[in-house]
C-alpha cells in the first residue's frame, strides 16, 4: 500500500495541502496545516485530525488548539509514519489520550483504525 500523503517536513504546524480518505475516494484539503504525520483542517462541527500516510481521520476536536494538543499527546505513543498496527494496549492508550483532549471518532466517515493499516 502506497502512502496517500508524505509526512510534513515541518516541525511546527504550517500550511500544507494534503489528501483525505473519503467514502468516494481521496479528496484534497487545500487549506490545511500539518506537522510530521498529522494534518488538520476545520469543517463544520470541529477540527479534523488526519493521519497523513493513510489520509484517514484520527478524530474530530472541538477547536484547533485541542486538535494540536491531541496530536502532541499521541505523537510519542506509536510510530505514526508507518502503515503498521499498534498492539491492543497501545491502541487503548491512543484512544484514551484522544478522548482526554475532547477528540471524538465519528462513525459516519472513514477513520484510522489499526486494522486498516497493515504493512504491505
């Protein structure tokens, strides 16, 4: 599986166009920001935190600050530059960390899941 996006080379949040995975295929985000393997873009209802290599939604934060803080919070838990799978215990820590920042995981869109990210 080829990555949908390359991680941002920036160590700070900066403008960065990227693709997101949708039920109708990849769609461009022209007014997003990214740092490393994470992308952010605002939509009605919150700020989407995206896993750049897969373009999949990690979760939706209530505001941009919560989205950036959540990315900071989960960054060191797992190697986000890969398509691999965190073990169950690591996945639980990721989910709880996201929840602690108010990040929700909608069920009506393609979301990043460890089972979607098997290495090629």
